[in-house]
């Protein structure tokens, strides 16, 4: 169970991505997402794939952690491909049978959308896998500070983000524990049809909420015990600062956007 | 019930980057009726081994055999829980999940398909057996004290009427009296089986090991370092145990002290407190001391 949840999962290693400032990672991710959205031809896809593969290699995180992040969206992706193949029209007809007609363009279109989503998910996973959730939220908070002028509740929002990121793995771990405890007392989660499997998880939900609340209470006590106030003017235990490598990475990301923009112009 | 592991190893699927083996090349055969103590430094793989024996997790390589038969699903890499083996988790918080003690107690037997009437009857007996009363039935398990939680955890497992009872550090964090009560409870359950019940007991308390076990399993870095009787282990391998960061029972310390001071090695048949004290008193009497 836990191994299928990627959001908020941080894998410790000492790659360049781990050492970067979360802010530069967020900015770079933003650039890369824009760059990938600009892709509209085959060379763009090849380049983007190479870039992603390169980044994954540099991250020192085994591929399986990235692939796990793709698993939950596989169904949606498969649906997208089929939808495109079956329902969009193109010029080169490949196959026709009564009302069903399949065009070369729609096959290409379907697969390129999927490839694009794949690449986007992988590069986003890179951020969450190499950044501690709290650092991420902290970086997010600083980057969004200008929005404060527009009365956007930046601090509350990033605290919410931090807590969510922090607690998803905890809750999933809790779920794992309860499943293990119930297995030990004779519940069978394995040999069941899909519907039965889903149903068999229902009795877990109450214990899950129950133990999570209990644990939240303990956490609240622990926070109080360490004299955590209302947060006004609190000092941070970790101060973020940019280093050369952060500027370099942002520079490279901007360059990537430029390259993909050119590719779109030339290729199109 | 005989339990056997053959060339078993285990790697946690979600462990961090360099997935290493939490257990390596485990070969062990546990006969029915034995009391086995399991010791080893923290992180040596004791808890993992216990989950493997219960069938909660399947060995990454190798097999689990129950009464000489390979646990079918363990071949497919899936865990198959063995309901005749009861496992008391290391942390009672991980074991108890229901909203009331009573619900937690009846959870297991209900899954075994036992009639509600009998289950309720059992719950009443069991809560007394572990030294609590029916007043506890409606309490929330996670709001009990540490010692109470452990008792309830043990009760939830005994409710399923296992042949083999695996306990992962059931006395950790309890005061001496609390530990003693729990040990007494487990020992009574063990004796009541007339030689058919097995106890596998993980502990850091060497006196508990010396007092109760037929055999001691020593884990070190995910491997079995020794499997021996307490007498032979603590007297012949005390040097290695020290290397593993493990202590020796008080009775062994006493025997060694006498050997150092008086140069006499007192021969004993077991390391149980009573036996060793009797021999020591006999020795001093022979030396002419008034005891
Ligand atoms: N759920 C898990 N996921 C990943 N690795 C784990 C998990 N549980 C244990 N490990 C690792 O497996 C190894 C053995 O752990 P185990 O809990 O079996 O040790 P132990 O002997 O019971 O220790 P202790 O005396 O502290 O209870 C440790 O290195 C631990 O980090
Ligand atoms: Mg343990």
C-alpha cells in the first residue's frame, strides 16, 4: 500500500537535486512544465524524454520509485489513448468497420498526450522525491510572498500544504499497520474479487480515523510541549539560501524553455 | 505445530535506496512444545523474523514450512497468514485498532467463524486471565496504560486459541512487577497446553531468557548467530555475546564471579535462578561457610 503512494514521499540520497534549494527546484519545475507544454513535434518529445531520463539518473533514486508514481494514473492514461483513437478524426484513414474508423493522426495524438503526461508526472515526482515536504512548503511560502499583497493567505495555505504533505505518508503508514494487524487476526485481503477487496477495506476506515485522531492529539501535545506558539515571528530552524548551483539550475531551466520554444517555432 | 524456515531471506519492499536484506539465509526448525527465546541487538531482524514465522510477510527467497508442508502462497511471494500461530506485536499500539476493548477482543475469533455466544464467553474469561476485569470492555484500547495495553494485546491474540504464541518484547517498558505478571501469564498458558504449545519470545531481558527457555536464538545483523540451550550459550559463548552487545543473565554473572574469586567452577544443570542458587549454597556449605 504505502509503496504506491508517492506524494510527499521523500527518499534520502545525496544527489545534486537533494542539495538544491527548494525554491530553485520549484522555479525550475515550473519552467520545465512550461517547456513540456510547448512540445508539438517528435524531436521535442525525444529531447524531453532524454532530459527526464537524465534527471532521473542524476537523482540517484531507483527507477521503481518513479514508476510507482505512474501506477495510479495508468487507467486514466489508457482511457485517454482509447478515447483519442476511437473518437477523433484525422486525414489518413487506417482502418474502418461500420461506424468505427481509426486514423493515423489520432493514434499519434493519443500517444503523445500520454507521453506528455508521463513526462510531467515523472519530473514532478523528481521534486517530491528529492525534497523534504516541509522544505517544499517553506520554499513555496517564500516564493508566494508577493501574492500576499493581493490578500492571498500565503502562510495559511503553505501550512496546509505542509501538513497535507507531511500527513499523507503517515496516514498511509497507519493504514498499512491496521491492515497488518487485521491480517494477523484472520482478515484476508488477498484472495478476493475487486468488489470484495474494496468492501473489505471499509472496516479499516473507522479504526484509521480513530487512530489518526488519537495520534493527532499526541502530536498536538508534543507541539504544545515544545512551546509552539501562534507562529507570529517564529524563527525557523532552517534558513534557506541560494548557492551557485541554484542559479545554475534556474539558468539551465530557462535555457530549456528557450530550446523548446525554438523547437516549436522551427518544427511547426 | 512444527515451523521451519529454509534458506529464507527478507528485503522490505519500501526500504530506502540500497535495499538490503533485513534477514539473510535463515534456516531454523522450531518443534512443537518448545519455549524459544530470541535475542539480538536492535535492528538485528527479530521483529521481521517473527512476522515471517506468522506468515504476515512472505520470505523474499526461501520457504516457510508448516508441519513439513511448504506454505503454498509463500511460494508465490504472497504472505499466507497462519491462524494457529498468534503474534503479539512489538508495539501494542500497532496491534489494537478497534474503538473498544471488547470489539478488539472479538475481532479475531469472529473472523475464524466462531459463534458470537462463544466468542463473548471467551472474551469474559480472557480479560480475567490477563488480570483485568470486564469493566475494561467499553474502554478505548489506545487510552489504556502501557501495561494494560500489552495485556489486552496478548488477550486479543489468545482469543484466537493459537497453538504457537509469538511475543515480540512483551515486557519492554514495564516495571519489574508488570513484567513478572505478564511472564507468569504466558508461562501459565504454555503449561496449560500439556507440552503441545510453543512459545517464541523476543526479549532484551537475559534473566527471562535463562529462566524460561529451552533454546535461545541469537540474531546478529539479520543472520542467525547461535541457536543453543541457554546453559551452553551463556557459558560457552559469552565472549561473542558481548561482541554483539548482549548481556548475560545474573546467574551467569554470579557463577563467573565465584570462579574469579575462588577459582572454583560450579557445575549447574540449568541457569534458572532457583537451580543456580541451590548449587551455590551447596558449594559454600561444602567450603564450610554457614549459610
Ligand atoms: N517497515 C519497514 N520498512 C523498511 N525497513 C524496515 C521496516 N521494519 C524494519 N526495517 C529494517 O529491517 C531491519 C530489522 O528490523 P527489525 O524491526 O526486524 O529489528 P529488531 O531486531 O526487531 O529491532 P528492535 O530490537 O529494535 O525491535 C532494520 O534495519 C530496520 O531498519
Ligand atoms: Mg523489534
